[in-house]
C-alpha cells in the first residue's frame, strides 16, 4: 500500500503546485491593468496640483487642498452607483434577467449623472456657506469661491464615469474600461495646461479644464456602454433594485464619504494651526497619497474578483493562496516606494512647486511611513467586501478613513 501511496502523493503535490503557479501568474497579469486604471482615476487630481503648483504658485495648493473634499463627495456618488450597479448587473446576468440589468443601469445613470448635477447647482446657489464649511477664510475665501463656482460642475463627470468603468469590465471590455481613464488623464493634463498657459485663466482655468475633461470622458463612457448589451429603461421600474444596489456600493461610497469628513476636519484644523503653509503641505501630502493609491487600490482590485469566486465556491486552499500572493506582492511593491518617498520627500515637494514650504517635506516623509499599513488595511477591507462581510468592510473603512485619522490628528 505504501508503494502506491507515494506516487499518488507526488501527483497531488504536483497538481497543487501547478494550481498555485497558475493563480500566481493569473494574479500578476491582473495587476497592471488594475493599477493602470487607478492611475487614470488619480490623474485628474495630480494634474490639478502639478499645473497649479508650478504655473500659478504655491498658494494655489492651499486652495486645492480646501476644495479637495468636493472631489471625494462626487467620487462617493460615483462609487455608490458604479460598484452597486456592477454587483446587481452581475447577479441579473447570472439569472438571465436582461430587464433587471436595464433597471440597474438606469438607476446608476440617475444617481451618478442626475444627483451630481442637482448637487452642483445647489452648491453654486449656496457658494458662500459651502466655502466657509470647507474651511476657507481670510485671503483664501475669494479664490476658493471662484474655483468652486466652476469646479462643482466637474462632479457630473467625476461621478458619471464610474458606472461605465465598472460595467464595461463586467461585459469583458477591459481595454475600453482602462482606456476611459487614460483618456481622462490625457484630457485633464492637456485642457488644464491650455486654459492656464494659453488662456491665462489662472486657477479658474484649472477648474474649467476639469469640467470639460471629466464631463466629456463620462459622456464617451456612457456612449460606449449603451452601444453594447446594456440598455436604459423607464424610471417607474427601477426602484426594486435600489436596496441591493445601495448595499453593494456602500463600502466604496463610505470610503469616499469618510474622506470628505476627514479632509474638512483636517483642513479646518490646519487653517487655524498652520495657516496657508499648513494647507499647502497637506495638499502635497495628499498627492503622495493619490500616487500610492495607484498601487494599493490596483492591488486590491486585482485580488477582489479571485476572493469573490473562491469564497462562493468554498475553495479555502485557493483563497489562502490568493491572499498570501496579494500580501507578498503588496509588501514587495510598497516597502521600496515608502522608503524612496521618505528619502526623497524634498524633491517630491519641488515637483509640485512647494520646495519653499517648510512643512511639506516632513509631512510627506511622515506620510510615507504609513504606506505599508495603508496597503494592509485596504487589502483586508476589499477582502471582507468580496467575501460578503460588508459590515466588517464598512467598519474598517470608517476607522481608517475618518475615525482614527481625525481623532489622532486632533489629539496630537
């Protein structure tokens, strides 16, 4: 019996090793497109700071820092509708329910495009209170109001691009989904540079470039989406999918909503404690955060589909393997980036036109030390979401993005 057991064990071990190699290779192939898409997502905000800091002046970074919660607010709407419609549409496809898909897509359009437009118009009507609530005061109050009056309408594009991004991937059109955000990146840089350098519009040019780039890219995305298998339906039939859709999109939306609350709290505190220099330093540190998210969120998005499939199949061995692979890959990527960013914090600040800011280099260096922990927490948040434990994903999101951040900043 022992003579026959050993070959069988060898075959089983070889098969397990083959499965592990296949998962590792497949996961590594999924990483670059996910990171590339995240690069496109962050390109707009990075372009804002690069162009404003270098072509307008360091004071403009303070304005962008105060206004940054608006981007997160519209991203919360986009994430809610995009992640939610993707989950509901996948469920409907599995049940061969084409009408259900149409209802979900229509609800996503209403949320991302309609709601964001209503909020933009409302914000313009209450421009003064909105600027004050964000922490603008003194010399910064007028430029913040001027910027917001234009920038608010970019929210239609910021929120509107999310449903096409998620649904194009669901339909297997990964190249078009990735190209959508690359198009946004190129349009943002080109239009903002043109408005600032050629038209000499200053910060208003940055805002106008954002509006045109985001709105145009969102319209292209919806055009591509509706040329495929997805359709819009009558409004009267969409509400049945709303609870499922809102629940599925809640962790992604909560992450952005907590970002809004944290940014407002930190901006107001920095304005009181460190003035314009503190706000500018926080703006540069936020750019370091956006760059790191390209790797961190790209890693999490690459791992999430595997976790969802293996959890549904109760394949615990493969689930452990993909989590181990994601952790190893993440640490190998983020540790060198963390050390490099900490060591080169001063040149990094110079890239954004903040070389003379006395607070910015130390802010970036300290932020760099948090990157390995940010990678771990983000990976586990997405793991719990993909494995169906939404409440735990929401709890970790709230703690990391707002409660612990704002609480410890106030205490220190």
